C-alpha cells in the first residue's frame, strides 16, 4: 500500500483478471484474456505475454469500439480462423478483454 497525506491507496487489482488467462469454460473452444493496445504505431500484431495473456496491437483508436472490432479481427487472423469463430465475452470498453475462440 502507498500512504498519501494520511490515507492509504490500494494498488489496482489487475491480477484478478489475469489469474485465468486461458479457460475452457464452454462446451467447445477456449476463452482467451487479451490486452488490447489501441492507436498503436505497429501493424496489427498479436503476441503472447509471459503471464499467458495475449497482447494485441491495433492501429484503430478506442472510439466507437473500433479497437475492439479490430482486435477480434487481428486475433482471428493470427489464429487462422474466420472472424465468426472469435466472439467477445466481456470487456467491451476495457483494455482487458475476454474472447471465446471456437
């Protein structure tokens, strides 16, 4: 914890979302935890982090969920699947998203 002017601030608990980066919670397929980096200067790039979290760099800005759509398309292209095989489970407005891959 960090003490600031008589109060304590707790660090953000991102580890709660990162505890299960890959789950098999549906009948067919798996759920991937993805960190989306919008407005990136890199070309659409998909990489796996040391924690097992997928990092997706997209050029689209985070406006009107364009970055979320681009992240789903980049993830599907990286896995060699059609776009319809990758669906968003949670995190529509967050940088950390969960995609279900069939």
